[in-house]
C-alpha cells in the first residue's frame, strides 16, 4: 500500500496567528521585498502581540471556523483514511528508531567535557548562566586549545558516516 501524503487526507487547522500573518505577509513583503519568511515573522510578531482582543477577534473567528472544519473532516474520515493516518504516525516513529545520533560540534564536545567541572566551580549559577560562561570560555579559547575538540569532531563525523551507511541499508 502506497502512503498518501498526510495533508491530502486531513489538513490541520490553522491558528489565529497563522491567519493574521497570512493576511499581513503580502503587505509586509511589498514594503520589504528582500525579507525572508523568518524575518517577516519577526516583524509581524510584535504587531500581533500589540493587538487588543477586539483587534484579534476576526482572526480568532477564522481559527474557530477552521478548527470546526478540521473536526468535521476528521469525524467523516473513512476507515481506510484513518488507517493511513496511523501509518504516517508509525512510519514517522520508525524513522527515528535506530537512527544514529547526530554529529556533535567541536563546541558541544567542549561543553560535554567541561560542563561538570564548570557547574562545580559555579554551583549558584543557573543552567542558562553556566551556558553563558561556557560560551564565553569557548570564544576566548585560543585556536590551538580548540584543536583536540576539532579532532574529536572529525572522529564523530566519521562515526556518523559509518553508522548512517549501516542504518540506510
């Protein structure tokens, strides 16, 4: 049985934010044609947050109507379509099982190696603050001192390539 794309079986509902950003995207793109999708979202996000409940209401109404459409479509799915949706979920989970862990960057290898020592040195700092300390240490570290981590990174790349070759078979 061939998998049909999930969105052809059942299209998820859109949020009020998606309706707002869709309506504002063309206007924003007209005034800033060189912006990427993410940059446009960064411009629209503060505008969305600044809207009052009354100003958001048309987009909330669109969301409620779309959510109802989704629920209606979901309740009217055939057994075959429901089975296909379950297969999508199952195949997505199977792809993750057994997949080799990602390659760690030189910085992440540094963090993995030094984290315990830094947390002992700064027991009163939060996880975020320890991360900032480690980031500063990495930035200030001379290239020659980074070399062991770069070597470990190359080894990890090699490990990943070998494991992916086995995984892909």
